DNA sequence: CTAGGGTTAG
């Protein structure tokens, strides 16, 4: 062995040794046995050995050896260790090593910034980025994509803009990677216009930059733009891949555009992406959001190698369609199949229980989550539970739960409770919550509307007016309700009392025509859902032209008898429309599917699948 | 050493 050491160059030596010894432990033992080896050769050998390390523990063992040679202050060696630790996702270990390096090279800074960013520790990542600047080092084109990713992860637009300025100063704009990261950062921070500006200025755009933009549109609710941009990308000669397809599927689901979604499904089959678990899950979810639960389930059954997300998506699908029991059954099957649920899975299960009124089951799974599965509860889990209790009328239990939460409840938690107060017309509690809620989120229109609805239900018109003024003062503008319906490969959009559609006169005539048979079946308008104290007759008019009714009229006029109507609405369906549509389904003898903000309502023969529990 | 990605409450 000793002759071997003397004859070979360090690199060759290390390579030889690595072949001969299965791990660095043996190797270091051999080095110890050869005391004559010059220190820089040992350093070389250790560097080579490091690259061969296949696990964190192997790395740690090798690391322990360097102290014996006094190499623990060798920047070159430490740098390698830090990089290797990052490559094994051991950012903390890397960080400790990093601290000991007096003047890290920018390469290492970048690796560290990337390490924190990929680990989801965006603040630490940005802290390092700032530290690097403080040390007088100029970030390079490799540093910016990671720093921007961290801003995106934090949705921190302000910091993103600052880094945008830095990269312009450093002459790094017009780099394909940097620009793509900028587009992504702006999109994830919700500033889609800024994302588009960067995108438009790019001299060269590849598939990834197009996809960043498309995904930005999809995730910010610009659904038709998503589809339009996808077409634009294809016509400019860029071939879509599985990632870009995920965004269009999301958009189809959001729009409830079933035909379009089917087209993409067949496109996926043609292009061979159908066996990709992410694509398969996205297609499943699209079908479910477009109202085709059965198709979603077929796909689910056909999918090989179902993972946690795939299972959770199917459970969520049962939930929004009001099949709580099936959601629970599927959860149990998932556990039996050996897939470990996550806090998201529990959110899906709890929400399914809530929509189906499965109070005891929900309580049980809420317990099971921590006790059996040892999963920390997140805000979304509490929100579901508050919703479940509140909807079931257990308002004081819901309050109890909130008061004993280990984390600070946010607006969404109080919002759930306020929603329950609306259902049960509990004004006292609502007023107490509202104070708190408006403090946490003063510009949320929905919460104001809920409170106002409770006042309206009690004919407290002065207070209704007060809330309305409060909203105006705070700039909490009511979100315009709209409904979508797909027809002839087009998504048609209707607003409240909309007269902009080419067929508007026919639509109103259709609703007029339905008024008499509805009255005959006992329809009485539920006018508490009108925000203002106006004349009864005007209220009735305001209600009868809600966007979902116009969308239904459109569907009735343009499709053949018996065709299922599928409507997607951006807000919650109001109680009056819910009553009206039940009757309409009976009169016209059609299945009418309405997906509102929270769930599906399947109207058939005068009843709704939600059993009026919503 | 660089980028885009499927499920989640209100």
C-alpha cells in the first residue's frame, strides 16, 4: 500500500482507493497508515473522496477525519464539504461549515443561497444574499434566480423589486435564467402586469419562460389568458411539455370548461404524458372541478403509482361534490395502501365532513390527525373544524376551539365562524367577531357582506346601511359576482343583471317565462339576500337576474332538452337562487350543476345534492 | 451551482 501512495498522483491515488474501498471511512484509515504523505496531497485525496460520498453519514465521517490532519481551517476543503452537505439537503450542516470559511467564494455563496431557497427557508436565503452584498461581493447571474425564488416563496414583492434593481445594476438582465426567475417572482407575488413586462422585453424566450408566464396567469385567476397564452406559445413554435400542460388544465378546471379540458386530455394522451402522475392528477382534478366526478374517479382508478397528492385530490373531489362518506372511505383505503396522509389530506377530509354534515366523523379525524398520525395541525385544519362545528350549530364549541388554538387564529378562522353565524343568524356573536375580523382584514368585502346579510335577515336596515358605508370608507369593494358556462368551445360569462351578452333579451324572456311555473310550485323570493333596503319588488328583480340564473337561461336556450347544465360561479350561491334553481330543475327536467366558491350543487327534480346544508 | 409543476379551509 505504501508504494502505491508514493507512485501515484493524488487524483489517481484517490480514484484507485475509491474503487478499492467502499467508503471513505476505510480510505481515511489508509491515509492514517501512511504518515509520510504531504499534507496537500492528503487534502487533494480528501477532496476526491468527498465527491464519492453517497450519503450524509459517509460525509460526516469523512468530515470528522479532517481534524486529525489540521485541515479544519482549509477553506478549499471546507468549501467542498459545504457544497456536499447542500447536495444532501443538509443545509444546517453546510451552514455550520460555511461560518468557518473566512472569505467564501461567490460560487459557495450561491450554493448556500440556493440551498436555503430549495429547502423553503426563504428568509435565511435572503439573509445570506444581503450578507454577501454587505461583504462587498457583487451577486452574479447565478445568485439572482435563487434570491428571486426566495422572494417568490415569501410573496414579498417589495424585496423582489429591490433585487430586480440590483440585477439591473449588475448587468444581469437579459439573461434567460434571470429573466425567467423575474417573471416567476412577479407572478407569484401577484403582480402579473410586471411579470408580463419582463416577459415582453425578453429577447429570447424558451419553453420555461413561456411556462412561467402561463403558470403565472393560471395561478392568478387569469384563466382565459392562460389558454390564450398557451396557444400563442404553440404558434410561436415552442412545443409544450408536461409542466406547461399542468397550467392549462388548472385553467380549464377554474373555468369549468369541460370540453376544453377533454381536448387537453386527448392531447395529453397523444403526447404521451398521461402516465405522468402530476399530469394525471391535474386531469383528474380538472374533471372533478368541471363537474364530472365519475370521470375523475375512472382516471383515479386507472392511475398506477398513486401518491399522496393524487389520493388527496380524489378525496377533495368527493368533498366538493358533497360525498363525505366516500371521501372518508377513500381516506381509509389510502392509509391501508400504506400512503401516509399530510395536513392537506386532513384538510380535504375535514372539509368533506363539513360539507356533508358529518360532525362526529370530522371530530374523530381531527383527533386522529394528531394522536394517531402525529401531524401538526395547520390553520387550514382549524378553519375546517370551525366550519364543521359552526355549520352544525355548535357555535360555542367552535369559539372554544378558536380560543384554545396553539397558533394565533387568522382572519380566515374568524371568517369561518362568521359564516356559521350567518347560517344560524346569530347576530350577537357575529357582532363580536366582526370587530375582531375587520381589524385583521379591513378590506375583505366578503366578511362585510356576511355581517350585512345577518342584519338584513333581521331587517336591521340601519345597520345594513352602516356596514355598506363602512365598506365604502375602507375601500372594501364588493367583488362582482359572475357565472360561467361553456358552450360551443367558448366560455360565456354573465354578471348580475348583465345586458352585454348578444342574446340578453332572450335570456331575460326565458327567466320571465319560468317565473309563473316557479310561483306555481311555491316559489317565494328570499329577499334577505339583498344588500340594500329597497322596495320588495325591486329586491325580487335584483334577485331574479343573479348571474347564475342568466347562465342557466343561456344554457336552456342553447342546448337540447335533457342536456346537463354546468355553471361555475365565483361567489357563493345565494339562498334565493338555490331555491329558484331547485324549482327550475324540476320545471325544465334537467340536471343543473352549479359549482360555487365552495362546492358543487347538483340540482335535479326539485332537490339539491347538498340537502340544503351549505 | 442557475428557471416553470399536480391536492388544501374561508
